[in-house]
C-alpha cells in the first residue's frame, strides 16, 4: 500500500499538496484492496478508484489550494472523504 500511496504523494507534491490517511481510512483501503485469490494486487485499483479519482475531481473543481494538507477519513456510510 505504501508504494501506491507514495506514487500519489509524488503527484500531489507537484501541486504542493500533502495528505494523510486516518487509521480507519487505511484499514478500509486495505480491506477493499485484498482478495484471497489475488492477494494485494487489486489494491492499486482500489486506491485509484476510491482515492485518486475523487481527489483529481476535487482538484479540477478547485476545492483544494496549493500548499494544503489533506486528511482522508471514512464517514458513517463507509465512504472515503477527503478534507482540507
């Protein structure tokens, strides 16, 4: 998981953005990204679909400004939420 998150951190550093995941968010991604047959291979896809794509959309919408630190958490419905 750290390798995939590291790649995302590198992309965000170009916009001078940083992020961290709460323990609950990290657990959610790990649970969704693990498959008994394929192991952790689906993890990359989960990070892309549940974290990277929504983050990119918010960046395009201008929700985050350069230099912000983002926090990724899980809401009551089990969805990942990105807060500044």
